[in-house]
C-alpha cells in the first residue's frame, strides 16, 4: 500500500506539490518553514519543518478506510532518527486519499480544525488497539512525534500501521519523508545538506 503521496503543508506551513523546486516561507514568528529537496534529480521530496518549543510536530502521512472489521495494533516510524511517537490517533477525514501534511504545533492549540479543514483534532481516537468498522468511513492518521535529543535534527521516511483483519494480518504504510529541525530555518541549503537519507 506504499504510494507516492501529494504533500500539503497545514497550520503555519506552505503547500508542497510533487515535483516542485525548493522554496520557503515563514510564519509570523519566523520559526516554521517548509522546503523541498530535489537535489538527487529523481524528484525525491523531503518536507522540512522546525519543531515547536517542545520539539514536537504532528505528521499526517495519509488516510485509511477499512472494508471489514479491522483492529489497529501498532504504529511505527520507518527509518526514524532522533524521533519518538508521543501520540497516535485517527480522526474522521473528508479529504483526498493522497493528501499529506505536517502540523507545526502539538497539540494544535486553539485551532481544532486543520489539514485544510478536513479533519478535527477534538474528534480523534487513540489508534493503537482501536477497532475500525467500514461504517466509520475514511480516517486521517495523525502521529505526533518529538525529538528524542532536543538539540539534534531528526528525520523519518514514513509511517506503518500493523492491523488484524478477518482475512489475517495487514500492514498499512505511507512514505512521508520529513526532516525536523530543533531550531533555525529550513532553506534550500539546509534541506540539501541534511537529506542524504532520502536517497
């Protein structure tokens, strides 16, 4: 189920479209920006974000819909360096299947409707151990991560969920290349220098 996904920045982040060149834009305080690395010449994209003051961000790697009773067992970060999961949830989602994003603040504060208004943080349910049914509809996967060592950059290649279905074990996986900086700014140069892991 691994697929290349359309990437969209949310809350204080700029929108990224597949195949675009590097660019940046900051929020009001100048500490949250997004960049793209296409230095390999193969269209490899890495979303770059500066963590909030606690060293955390929320990843939205994708969404899922089940066609039979499905118990979500575990969530794991793929090839993560210097990141730990602090919360994993799902929430009803009304957006396209291929939309991804990163929320710059965990928890998302007063703004409870995010990912372009397509899901609501307050409607979330803990992912691990949750049983989903087909009538639950499409669910956004939301994984809050925090820097393990707060002064070092971090990165992750994606998210994988293991599940149990009537047909047997199943894995749901999404590639989402994210670079998390503890401070400073994302720029063309910073992204290019710190994304050898995307190759």
